[in-house]
C-alpha cells in the first residue's frame, strides 16, 4: 500500500524534475505551439523533412516531441487534422459517472511540439518506394524517416443496427468515443430492471479491459442504489478467456462469480434490434453456428476495431491490415526507414497508452541505431498495463508482457483490489500522460520497477 502512495507523493512535482520522466471543439491556432505548415496554393510543392510523423495521438506526439527536441526546428512534420487531443483512458471513469468527459480533452496546439511543422490534414496515400506521403490537401511530404502512429479505427457499422441504436436508443451506449461516452452514465442511472448487457468485439481492441471495467462500475452503482435484485448483468465475449493474462483472468472470474455477473465466453454480438430491444448473439462453438436473441434493458457495446482504411490499402500494411513491424524494435519489416508505434501496428500485445510509453523509448533507440548505420538492438518485451477498475474506489493494476506473464512495478500484490491503485489511475496517470508521455519524457516504469523491488525476492 505504501509503495503506490510514495510514488504519488514524489511524482506530484515531476514537471519540475525532468530526470524523473527519462477530436470536437476548435481552438484557434497558436504560433508558439507547433508551426502550422502553410497549405496555400492549389498544387503545393513537395516538402522535405528528416522525419514525418503520421498521427497526433499519444504515440505520435511522444515521438514528435523527442525527435524535434533532438534534431531541431523544421526537421519534423506531424500530419494530424484534429484540433483536439483526447486522453481516452479516462472514458471508463466518465462512463461510470466518476469524471466529466470534458476533462478528457485538451487543445492539440498545447501539446504539438513547437519545433515541429503541424500539417492539419489527413494522410491519404503512402508511397514508401519514393519516401513520400500525400495529404488530403494535396500536399506531398517527402521524408528520410517515417513514423506511423495512426491509431485504430472504430467500426460501429460492422454490427448491424448498432449505429441506429446508438443514435436513437438512450439505453444503448459505448465508452469508445467522445461522442458516445456521455450516454453511458445516463443509461446506468436510468436502468430500472432486466438485462444489463456488456460486450467485447470479435476483433483486436484498444484497452482490452475497458469492456468489462464499465460493467463492474455499473454493478457497483446498482448495488449502492439497491437495484441488484432487479438486474441481470451479462458479459458476452468471443474470446475463450475473460482476460488474456491468466493471473488476472482468474481474479476477474472470481469477482464475477462473487457478484453474480453472468460471463458468456465464445459469444459474439452480431446485431442490435433497438425496435424490439434485443441483441443477436452468435454462439461461436456451435456447429452450425447458433444465433440467439437476448432482450436488453441497457446495452454497452465495445465496437469492432481495425487498422485505418488508408493504412490497410497501402504497401505498409501486413496481412491483417496493421503496420507490419518487428515486434522487438518497432522497425518496419520491409522498409527500414519506416517505424511504427501504438494501435496501428501489429505489435502482438494489448493496445494501451502504457504500451505506447515503453514502445516510444524502444523506438527512439531503434531510430538512432538506423541513423547511425547500426543494427537495431531494442528488446521490447510486449509490456502493457491495464488498470482494471472494479468499483467506485477500487482497482487491480494489471501489468504483463508478450507471454501474458505479470511484470508488476510495485512490491505488493497488484492482483488485489486496492483504493490506492484506483487513485493512481484516476489522479496520477492523467498528469503523467499529459506532461510526461506526450512530451516524450516518459518511457514506462522499468527503472522504477527495479528500484521498488530492491531487496525483495521475486
């Protein structure tokens, strides 16, 4: 317990201690935060940069900050159309009524590195053979090195009836976009009785714990408001396990059993029928595949996700459409001057901001090696972290690697539900994200893990 508290105490002032940290309002542009690259003229001349970063999410800004700090003004261009940056991990707490969604967004200009050229357009075409990217405004950016940080694409339309249900049914919600997250807590509050259904998609997903975290918060709300006897809480997932890492999967199954939550594995949501308030679920292990109709009073959907369409159509994509990278170094498997970070890549790990933080450090090392004509020797082990919020003031801090083995930072049992872990998630991690990760100063907790475990046996 004391370890997390001590970290929070010391990191409150980390902005003054740089050694510790080794998408829809439209704010007006600021000349002191990322130079806006001119897009005037119908046929702009090609622009040459040492680095072009595609995407202004966590990975893109982290890399742009570090690269521009090292290589100087005008050497880095960032292609990002949005005026707003979102801290998406907060949306679980927003959906649970614990935070306001406005707290999750800040102006992009405040975090765009001032030494970068900010191209406020979309990337629409990649030509790695000629080291160029074309934008929606017709610009052609040529590069020596390309960093891909496009994130993942949300595909609500892949589930029949879901877009219409999200628009018209107040009891259908999703924490996965800024536009829809505001519906979740209202639906929880308006729940009267019947089935409260929570689903996991049949695709890779960012923050794989989020589909069930909101379920635990809803159950906690129902309990505190004496509504549990009127609620049948059901979780449907196409996966064979409730969570990828076995240690935490066992703990979560125990929590569900204790709270009377019905867990249905190898079940996939295929359709929402808002008119009759039913969902169609495919039972994946039946032959032929059986479809069942389940009524809902409340429905929270984690939508299918995938690589951005532009990336899937490019030579940079691997078999599944994601950027094909070496899983240890982040370097592209075919084009040695192309690198990837975050959700758009095929790193075989759970997609989280925590994974991005560690990948950023590895990727900087990889890029430096390539620039100096050396063989990249980075060893990303797949580290990722998922704070599993289980109630209003409790959380399990899951950390694990490619092998789904726990690699925990603190010298305590992190599989236990703790209030300190909740406050770490709610109060400390957002600041670490805004002022550490996005600024290119935070590359994960490996150093602190070693310090915290000095004198402790494994």
